[in-house]
């Protein structure tokens, strides 16, 4: 049972790495990492005062962390939007299911393989930034790689959501809708999180004024922000970390169940 799941996951990773879009995204990522090297070199001054390289590297690494984590959400949606339709068109789906592979093994294997590849891709990019900062400043950014692994939960949610939407709409539209849902999360939670006024923050997050849709909406941004607190060592404010985790896990589990239900009730 588990052997089939692992085997399909490995096949999925190999299939995804054969896609031209994967190498295009890989090339863009490499160029981006190379360009960020300039942030760790040179002298910087603010108001006539020299700023230490390690301080500049810390802030630059934090910004790049968010850029990579957000960019990987785009990559995950692009990699997962055509999984099922591509298998249906080239006959791979029939080939898998004609053997001793149950439908849930096929679905979860495809999702798991895409998630492992996306997580590894993101972790390698974050590791490269971590090593660049270490090599240029000699200082180690604690919590950086752990925060990267936490963001993989968001990747799983995006993959499952895109796979679910791709069962009802064209692949490109599924990816666009997914990115729209993620964008709303970043705007609705990110804009309020950026406010520094304690009075405004208390007004927004008070029980009497918080909108129900904002409470229930997928907390993609909040989970990424919570991961970044492992780097900054700042307190996570706004809501309970347990709720943020539970929110994303709930939506991921519910969408996975919906995808499985759809497959078990569809004719292949």
C-alpha cells in the first residue's frame, strides 16, 4: 500500500522535472539568488552612520525569505495545475489505475510528489541565501531554515487547492483562482499586520470588530508571517498560532477529501 504511494510520488517528481516550465522557474530562481549576492557586499550608511554588514545581511535575508516563500506559491500552483489533465490526456491515469493502485493512492501520490519537489526547491533556495549570508558576514541567521520548512505547509495547501480547482475548470484558470485566493489572504491579513499602531491593531483584532470572513479565511499569509518570527524572534501578534496552523491544516484536509471524493465518483 505504502509502496504504491511512494512509487507514484517518485514518478511524479521525475515527471515534473521533465517539464519545461520547471527549468524555466529554476533558471529564474538561480538568477534571483545571484542578484541578491550584491546585497551582502559593499558599505552602507544611514544618516551618515556606517551600518554593519551583518545587520544589512539580516534584513536582506528576511526580505528575500518572504520573496522566495511567496514566489514558491506561484511555482507550486503552476506545477500542480496540470497533473490530472496531463495524465488523462496521455493515458498515464489509466495506466496507473489499471494496475494494483487504488484511486486514493494515485491522487495522494501525485500530490505528495509535487509537494516534496516544491518543498525541496524552496529549501534549497533558502539554504543558498543562508550560506551566502554566512559566507559574507560570518554570522548565522538562526531559525532561517526551520522557517523555510514551516512554509512548506502553505505549499501543500496551494497544491491541493489547485488540484481541486483543476477538476472543475481549465488549468490556467485554476492557477489564477488559486493565486487570487492567496492574494486576498496576503492583502487582508498582511495589510493589517503591517500596521504599527497598537490602538488600530486592537480595534481590528478585537472580538467585536473582527469580520467573520477574515477569521475563517485561509491564513496563508499569517502562517508565513509566523514562520518569519522564528528569524526575527519577535512575538507573533494578531491571533493564536494554533489557530493559524489549524486553519491551514483544516482547509488542506477538506480539499484533499473533496479531490478524493471527486475521483471516486468520476468515470475514468
